[in-house]
C-alpha cells in the first residue's frame, strides 16, 4: 500500500502482456509529443536482457520502468533508466516515485553505483519528478541524445 493505494511492483520480462502493453503506451505517448507529421514513429527499443518492473494498482497494470547496463567507455557501474511510464488513469498516486525507488534499490543490489536517464523538453512532469528524486542534469549530454536540443540528460549516484 502506498498512500492508500494497493500498489505492487514485480519484475517482468519482455513478452509479459502487462509490460508490453505499458511500453507500447509509453512509446505511443512519446510519439504524440515529439513526432512531426510525416516522421516515422519510434519503435519499442528495449534490449532483450533489460530488467523491467511493472507496477499494478488494485491488480491493474499501472506503470513500468526498465534498466539496461551502460557499456559506453567512462560509464562503468552505470545503469540506464528507460521507459518510465504511468498510465494516465494512475497518475498522481505516487506510482512513478515507487517505480523509481524500486528501480534504484534493485540497481544498487545488482552492484550499480549510478544511474543515467534521458528525458525530453516536452515532458515537464518527468523533469519535475526526476529533479524531486535527486537526479541532476548532466553537464555533458550522452548517448544518442548528445546532440538533441529536445533531450535532457540526467544522472544520480546511488
């Protein structure tokens, strides 16, 4: 229970119907926010070995989060947070904060010492969440988003 909500979080693998439904909804929302007419939609881009968590509220799939290890030079011990999403029916209930806390606990237990993430300028609620949870904007953007004016890169030590 979190704030009077019956919330549970469990690890799931790609192919799990609840996880796949939530990730598809996350990608669709990003496409609505960022894609210009005529541009192709982004795809479901999680690695097969991603560690994924699904939150359920009263037994219904409410949100998801995924973790992938960062293999780029200079990022030793770093996990990347991806596909943080809460279905709009469950927003405002603390689901995203609970997912991030579970993500951080699992990453720490698996030996990661820091987390990085990328979010976008058209997601002010995500930026506010990450800042509230102690993520700091990276002085140097990273990964495939390094040159994107729409991207905000953040990091946090665990």
